C-alpha cells in the first residue's frame, strides 16, 4: 500500500508524466496487437488494449484514460489493417467490437476513478492518524519529562527535610534532654537520704541517657553530620562501625582516599550503602559483608557483596526486567538514574553482589558544602 501510494503520488504530481506514461503503455499494447495480427487476427486487439486502459485509469487519471480509449479505438479501426483506406467506415461486426471495447473501457475507468477516490480518502485519513500519533507521542514525552523532574525534586526535598530534622533533633531536643539530665542529677544529690527516690532518680537518669543516645543515633542516621563536614569516606566508616555493633555482622569497608564529590553524589552513595546493609541484615542471613569504593577514569565504582542465601530467581528476574522491585531498590535506582549512574544486582544463590557506577561531574556552583558550626566530635 505504501509503495502503491508513492508511485501514484509521483505520477499525479506531473501532468506531463501522466500523459507520457499513458501514451507509452498504449504504444506498447499497440505493438503487441500489430504482432498478434499475423497469428490470431485483429479481433484480439480489443482484449490486448484493455490492460493499457486499466493502467491509465489506475495511475494516470480520468483525462489520460479517455485519451487512451480514443486512441485505442482509432488504432483498432485504422491502424492494424494494412492496405485499407484510412477513411473507410467500420463494418457492423467491427462496430460491435468497438462498442463493446468502449463500454468495457468505460467500466474500467469508472472503477479506476472510484478506486482513486477511495485511496485518496484512505491516504488522507492515514496522514491525519499519523499526525495525531505524533501529537500524542509529543504529549507523552512531555508528561514523562515532567514526571522525571518531579521525582528528582521530591528526592531533593526529602534529603533537605532529613537534614533539617536531624539538626533540629540534635540542637533542640538533644540539648533539652541534656539539661533535664543535669537537673535530675542535682535533685538526686539533694535527696540521697531517700533511698527509693534515689533509685527512681537513678533509673530516670539512665533512661534519659538512653534517650539522648537514641535521639543522637536517629539524627545521625537521618543525615550524618560527617557527610557534610568530612565527606563520604568518614561517614561510611562511622555508619559501618555502628552497623557492625548493632547487627553483629562483620563488614569489611575498603575505600580509597579521594577528594570530595558533589553533595548529591555523596548522599546517593551513602543511601545506597545504607539500604544494601539493611537488606543484608533483614534478608540475606549473611555473617559477613564487603564494601569497596573506587574512583577510576572519572567514575566512582561501589561494590557491595554478602555471603547469604541470595535473591530468589523469580524475584531477581522481576528486578532485572523492570517489573515491580521493592521500594528500597526502586529508590536506589531512581537516585542513581537522576545522577546518570547505573545499578546492577546479581545473585547466584550463594550471595548477592550490588554494583554501582556513577560519573563524576562538576558540582553546581550554587551548591556549596554546608559547614555546621559544630565539630565532628561535638556532633558525635
């Protein structure tokens, strides 16, 4: 259909081409008729000329088709009978043949014009459909681009909110709890003679200290101050040490000494390591884990491995085919995609290997690393 449309369109654009093709096809049919006269007589001429009329009606249009019929009638009447006077009137049998030929040719022309009209309508509808498809595709691309921008903005707002909550907890609630602990200590000193009250105060002090530690831990887990103050390597060491104590999983952290990365990249790598260690603790049943961080050829490579039971094949297939991974995995993928990186998860039944690759770019000029007015020791 596309090739036929292209041929018809090329022929229709040039009137000279339409008439020339109609004449060439007619001459070819006339030549065949002249050759056939020697063997089968001139009655076969009308049959041999009908394909030329059909071609003209199909591709060349109404006027070239009528011209082809007229020339064909003249040719069959005066052109294929040697030694006959050119102005003689055709005999009655010849007249009947000419009439049948004209009627058949007229039917073919009408069918050809009907077909050309239908095809023109179909081509117009096809062009309109293609235009609508292009418009819908452009709308869909715009919607997808807006969704990606919204996703990136939401993640940035989430990180900013975590940083703000962490500072508020440390600066406000933490200081208040510290003051309360000192007041309770003073009260306990004043009423040491009351043994039961002293025991209760001691227990209260212990609870307050545990609460202070818990608040500090939650604050640092939400957004560790070391990530802003000293960089990724120090924040990872602090987090891995705490994770080993809490989970009893031995973690081997191997990180090179390299310069500071853009703040979004350091945050993304820290969150990926945090999510992977959490998954190892919850699901893998692995007693050990290994983390390697390298920078090579303008890229940062992060490898996280464990020796656990691995990921079931159906779940791994679902992740690799972009089906419906868990919230944690989806969050890691989205963070890395926004920074131009990639995440690869492999599991062979004897452990899981998570590989991260991120290109190192220049940090935006508007994003300077915030330096809180507290030292790392005070934040700890």
